[in-house]
C-alpha cells in the first residue's frame, strides 16, 4: 500500500505551499541519485517524494487527497506522477525549479550531470489552458470530448531540431557538448563553483549553423490539433484536469507543456446541483397537495413516478435515492431531492373566487402550525443530513 504523502514529506495537513516545497527539497536532497549512486532504495524514495510533492503542491489534487486519500486521485484524468509512469526525466523536467539550475543541487560536487542523461535539451513549451462546458447529463455519465486546440506543434520538416538538415548541427563550443557550464563565484566563504545549463545551447549540447526554413530554427510551428479528452463522471464547476505533454511544443526539441482543462457546468432547465445531489422544484396545485396524487418527475436518466400523499405541505422534500451524480471515486451516487412548491394562481375567475371564499372560512383550512409538521429549520436539517 502507498504511504501517506504527508508522512513522506514530514509535514502536517495544514502546511502551506512554501513549507511543502521546503520539505520536498529536503527529502529529495537526502535521497538524490547523485548523492546515492547505484542505490535503488534511495531512488525509489526519491521518486516517492516527487509523487507526494506533485499531489500536495497542486491545490485541486491536495484537496481531493485530503478528502478521499489515494483513491481520490484515481480518476483525475490525463498524466501526472500520481497516475503512474513516473521516471527520473519527468522529475527533473517538472521540478527542476525546486533544485535550481540544472535540475540537481549536487552537480557542482559530482562533476555535473552523469553521462549527460539529464541534459535538458531545448526550451520547454508553455502550458495551455482551455474551458470545457458540460451538461449535468454528461457529468452524470462521464464523457469523451474531441476539441480542436490552437497550439505550437513540433515542426514536421525538422522534427523539432530547428536545423535545416543533419549537417547543420555541430557541437556547442561553449559547453563542449555537455549541455552545462561551470561558474565560479566569489563569496564570503571563498570561491564557490556551480553548474548551470549552457546559455548558448539551452542544454542541448549542440548549435545550429543553418536553420530550418519552415520553423526558422524554433523547432515548432503554429497549428491546430484535435485532442481527445476523457472526462470522468462526477466532475464539478471549477475543477481542473491536466493532460501531460499536450500543451505547446518546446523550442529546439524541448519537452511540451501541459494542457490544463477547466470544467464549467452548463445551467440546466430543470435541475440545480448541490454536490452529488440534484435538486428539482416540483410545482403542484393546492388540490393535489390536499388530496394526494401521482406525478411524473424528470431525472437525469428518464422520468419516474412519485406518489404525493394527501396533506403534503409546501416545502416538503422527497428523496429519490441514487438518482443524483456519482462521486469521482465511484463510491455510489447522490440523490435527487424533490422540493414541493404549491402553485398559487395570480388571476381567478369569478367562479374560482366564489369557491375559495367559501373555503376561506372553513375551520379545516385554517393553518395549524405544529400539528405534526416539521418547521423550516427542521426540514433543512433533515435535508443536509
């Protein structure tokens, strides 16, 4: 079983973003592969810390994890270390800012990136953010959306290299092909040596002598891509999903950014939403509430018959179990709550007025509060329970 993310980083649930970042850096430095060469256990703990940080540093994922634990992250949709497939390249690419330039706090002590395996080639592409509007029916069932996104894509002519051809690429003279350069700084402790990504080749170790005529050396062009987005059932307004690597392509072979999907709910003609519950306002005339009746009520999956007992009061709430929305964790579904409203006509015929005038003075039509009926606050307490 997976360990608790807060336990991995050694912080409590009330820790703020800065505290979580500092805690992750401390744990990551302790188990960093440069400090523990060939140590598989240290590498696993390094990955475990990255997974914990990926969740706790993301507001949406952290809230889901706080409420539902590891199960709450199973249907986040599209990428993420918490969804599996994590490797060292991903960690250094996405959390390099935690360690500083070069992706490793130990490179100045261990002679730079080992074997050039972590050289960051090119410039990473930026994230894209889109909005997806969903109906309650789509949210109830889950849906796959195909959306055209205007973005920067890898150049088809040079395949992202930015070079005219293979002969137009040479070893970077500034870093001698390593992708990194050393800097010596004078401090009060004396001279300190650090390693940074080569500013000339952006870590690729190569320079271009002749640029691609299509992308003019950028390694990418503007285009439109049809992206298929699987949206799990139970999402809600304001939630953000992410698809790793579906953002703008990087420059000169750099990794792509992410696609961030913000969820919007379309207003429904008949229902409103309260968490996993669906609320429906049922309007009845006085005769139906007094005598009782059977009515057809719409739900997200079709119409159902509901019996209205005689003497039903305005404000009465009937509950249809399981007719609401699923939770993201698939632990059952919410309910549909039917709120009874008594419809009062605004214009009456003379005959209707005469009938109601007779009823007005009948003792049985005088209000009798407390006659076994629950008050407003009791009904609201019952509703929220």
